[in-house]
C-alpha cells in the first residue's frame, strides 16, 4: 500500500457482530500498521456502530486516525425508549 502513492485510504466493513468487540481491534491494528508504513497517510474508517459499545469506538478512535471525528453517541433509549436499550 505504501508503494501505491496514495495519501488517503478508506477502510470499509460489514458489521462484525460475530466478534466481541465488533472488529474494533482488527481495524485499530490495521490503521496502526498503515500509519507505521506511511505516517502522513490519512485513513478513514467506515465501520459498524459496534452495537453501541463505546470501548470499541474508543479503541478505533485512538488507533492513529488523524483528528478523529467522534459524533456524540445517541443511546437507543433516547430514540426508542427504555425498553429497547442495547446492553
């Protein structure tokens, strides 16, 4: 990838609900490896909502993404009501 001469790369994924952290660690490791090879590379990650697991969001946000934009987390209860909360 470093030899391709690109300055910006987008990683996308289907939901990985089969993995306890939603795949956050895998994405974080991928970002870290990309940034190790080319520190000035801008990486964008289009991933799932990690089932609302904020620790998974934090793992990815702290992986070396440049100036990560972290939207305010809106809990399911604020949208659907208390009975539909995701734990």
